[in-house]
C-alpha cells in the first residue's frame, strides 16, 4: 500500500509576489514598481 504524503502550504500573503509578477511576467522596471508603491497603488512585502 502506498503512503500518501501531504504537505501544508500557506496561501500567499497580500503583496508577497507582486514585485516578481510585475517585473518577470509583465516587464515593469524597478522604478515603476517603486513609484506605484509610493502612491499606494500596490503593496509589496
């Protein structure tokens, strides 16, 4: 009989992957992301 191994993963925190998504997937430059953070448009952690 096979044993099933379960791993508990927590959900991502608000803003946890925002910077990575904006930079790596959407091509936003770091300066643009900082500007959006300062304006309160996005939150990064």
